[in-house]
C-alpha cells in the first residue's frame, strides 16, 4: 500500500476513534497539553501513532459550527513522520484548493478525501513544520461541496512543545 493510500485510510479511522468512541479509550492516551495544542498516542496492530492536534481559535463564517482540527502525525511502523492533515468538519469541494497560510508562507494540500486534506510532499510538510514552529497563527482555507469558503484560524502557541513530545513519543 502506498504512503498516500495509507494516509487516506488510517487518519480518518484514528480521528473517528478519538471523536466518537469511548470503547477505545484505553488505547488512546492524551500525554500532554501545551497551550492550544495537545498530544495523543494510539496503540494499534501496526504499532504506535503519535500526533499533535489543535482546534481553531476562530472560524469563519462564525455561524457554522464545524469540528475542524489540524494535525501533525508520526507513524514509525510505516516510516511516516511530519504528516500534516486538516479537517474542516465537512467534505471538501474537489474543484477548490485547501490552503494553509502563515505570514507570507502558503501550502497547498494535494489530497482531499473523506473530509480530510493531506499533502503528498514530505519536503513541503517539513517546511510547514518549520514555519509552524516560528509562527503565531496558521489559517486553513477550504471550500465545502457547495463552494462556500471557510477559514479556520489556529493558534501556534504550544505547537513546538506538542510537536516535540509527539515526535519523541514515537521515536
């Protein structure tokens, strides 16, 4: 299975477990909270999965209540590190780009599937992690299936500590 297919299959499964199930609570461990970021570890058949996640501090439009999140994930059993993904709480429109913006830096997510967006370039992901470590805020812009734009603003306060703990936990 290619890395891209693994990304598409496993992340929604992990997120679904976290957001909807109490029966897996023993397998999911919250191991740290650093300002606006938290770190989780999941153990499954393929090994450990560690990730830092955050929820938006501001969403536009304000009227829509969406379960948006931004993730940086490590899966050492699959040799995956710095996997950046986002969900806006809806299925992304296939005709519009999903972009992350921090200062003058813009990053395009290449894959949109099952309500999540991913990058396919490890080089871009590594650069984005460096930008996130230095920045104070990052915005994820997406479009729903009707073509309406949403912007989720994420604070980067605590990101570096959360990132470092997630990385260390899956080393």
